[in-house]
């Protein structure tokens, strides 16, 4: 049985969503910092340059999160975004104006459960490049990388399961869900697989090109 929009303490729900978003940014920073500790580098940089690169990579996420936290207290649109996330994960009716948005997002997310099996594989390349001659640093960093990857996979699995449950029985009054758009079809299911593969090939080609140029 799902809760109705007027029966839920949305102030507390928004507070929980904000805490979750803060933790996601902190874990991202810890993840990339652990990559530097384990391998001694980040992407094409090593040593101090790698730490600077991580800082520049994480900084925009921190800024966006801070702006979002500030706006969530003054902007109705941002508060709705927090309700959106909470409603999907906890299968509660978010109320009019948000139901259809969650319906469409849940339909798209429900096709991406297979990614949960890929996320735990993320640390493998870093583990292979680890500086194992420094076990007191490398081992804890490796454990953190694996732990965060597995935790993210579990969270993603939970999200996709919630999305499928939402699609099967959306909370709130009966309603028609808008048909999938071309953008949605490319962002889910087989379309997303193709985009994922194309992006992977582009990254590999670009990486090889940079190595060749720097080596020359």
C-alpha cells in the first residue's frame, strides 16, 4: 500500500533527498581520490597533477550540489526535483504535476537494470594498474574503490527495481502515460546500449590518440 501525497511529511522527505545527494558527491570525491592513491595517477596525469585533476573534476559537482541545496530552500522547482527522487525510490504518490514526470522516468529507468552488473567491474582496470609495492596505501584504496562500486551497484539495482514496480502499479489515481519520445528510446534499452558502446569506443580512440601524441 502506497502513501498519498497529502499524508507524507514532504519536508522530511526533501531533507532525506538532500542528505542522499550530499553523500553521493562525497563518495564520488572519495572514489576518485582512492584512484590516485591506488595507481598514483588520474587519467593522463600523475602525482600532484593527478590530485589537481581530481579536484577540478569534482569541483563542479560540489558547486552544483551547494547551489542545489541553497535553491532547495527557496525554489519550488528544486523542491519538486527532490520530491521526484524520493517518490520513485519509496513508491509514494508525489501529487499532481509530478506524477507524469515520475511515470516517464520510471519507464526509462526500468530498462537499465543490467548496468548494476557492470558497475562492480569498474575498479578492475584500476586494480590492474595499482602500485602494489605500497600495500599500506594500495590495499585500503582498493577496498574503498570496490566497496563504493558495489554500493553504487546495489543502489542502482534498488532504483531500477523501484522503477519496475512503479511502472507495474504507479501510485496515485489511474492515468495515461505519454508515449516514449525518440530521445527516451535512445536513452533506454537497446538505444542506451548503443550509446554506451559508441561512447566507450570514442574514449578508447581518444585515449590512444593522446598517448600517441604525448609519446611523439
